[in-house]
């Protein structure tokens, strides 16, 4: 792990995304109508994403455990694509980019798992950092 003992705590934010693409409009309808056999896709995936954000340091050896002080997970449906956007905030010595991308990944994987019984063509795309603030550098990749 990188030595962060001498770093100053600052307000840090990261925004990440994942895109889940389904192969049929029927899948989108099932999600919206709550008829997916495994349950409410958006609610379950949001819960999984929160756990993913919180457990990042448990799974990625070089990530520091840090206090997650805010996390939001939102969805936008564009045709056959579901855009997952995650915002993570903290006041700490290191950033939350990996936590945000890990959370987006877990949301996408949970969606895949829930949708695979009704749609064999589900794909995960574009897991990436969109923006980060705080620390040495700010990045805006949108």
C-alpha cells in the first residue's frame, strides 16, 4: 500500500458508470413492471452496489479502507441500455475512484445475474471513471 500517513484529508468525490445492455425490449419492460423472477432489479442492484463500494478494500489489496460518507446509485434507461451512475464522497487522505468503479461493476454484475434467466444476451460495457475531485488533481472525463 502507498504510505498516506503524511497526506492531508480533503473532500473527495468520484463519479463512475457502467452500462448494462439487454437484448430485448421485453427485458426492459420486465424490469419496469417488476416481473423479473429474481425480484426488483433496481433495488437489489442498488443494495449490491452499496456493498461493493463499502467492501472495496476487502477485495483489492492496495486499496486503503476509508470512510464512505456518501454514496448514490442512479439508473437511466436509454433504449436497450441501462446507464448506472454512482457517486461516492468522503473526507479522507485518498480518493474514492476505485470504490466508485467497483460499486458500478457490482451493480452491473448483479443486474446480469438477475436478468440472465430472461435474457441470455445481457452485456456489461463501459465501466469507467467519469469525474473525480479532491486530492492532487481533478479529472472530468464525461
